[in-house]
């Protein structure tokens, strides 16, 4: 029975999330926790792996009415993953790590508004994701650092970016060792 639990990706992500929440003292709702876990175990990160810049995809989504919500959700989710797990990708794309955070935050807010206008379904979830965006980045970035404790070198390009989240998490994780 133990191996079933420990080999389950959902369980492993959840365990890592709980550890990050404890260390960072960030409190999130069960709804947000479940969303994060589902996002992390999903293998459908097509936008994340896309060669097309997320900003271009965002602008294209603004001109479409068909699949508007799906496009915005993919962009917002990809930005959350990029700004928390892979902030160094911003440099390779010639943007600041704040770029992904701002684009993701904006996309979640727009998605919340679109859902509210359409029928109200999921509007509160996306609003919560937007309002808690930097806290979620903090949690996910902490999870990343905890997964590689032997390699805790703070990269200079992250100093002061993403509302100081990276700086704060580095200090928290280093002091928790």
C-alpha cells in the first residue's frame, strides 16, 4: 500500500506542496491546491513548449472569440509554470522574469472576467488564481528549490524580480536547511 502512495505523482506533488506551504507560511485554499496539483501533473503544456512567444499568443487570443478561454488558461498556466519553475527561461527569451508573472496574472484576471460574463462557472477560481499569483509563484519556486537543495545558488538575474519573491524564497529555503 505504501508504494502505491509514494509512486503516485499526485501524492508526490501534494507532499512537496505541503512542505513548501509549511516553509513559506503561505496559506492557500484547497481549491487552489487542487488546481496546482492538476496543473503540475498534467502533461499538456503545449504553450510552454511552443516556439511562439507567449505575448504573441496572448495578443492572438484577444482577437479570437472561439476558444478564448482555453487560450487564456493555457497562457496563464504556462506563465505560472515559467515564472516559478523556470524563471531562467525569461533570459533566454530576452525578457525579465517579471514578464511571465505579469502576463500570467493578467491572463487569469481576464479569464475570470470572461467566465463571469459567460455564465459564472470558474470565475471565482480564476480570480483567486490572479489574486494569489505571487503567493503561488512563491510556493512553486520553493518546491523547485526543495527538489534540488544541493544546488542553491541564487542567480543574479532574479534579484528583485517578481515582487521580490525569488529573493525571499532563497532566504527561507537556505535558512530551513
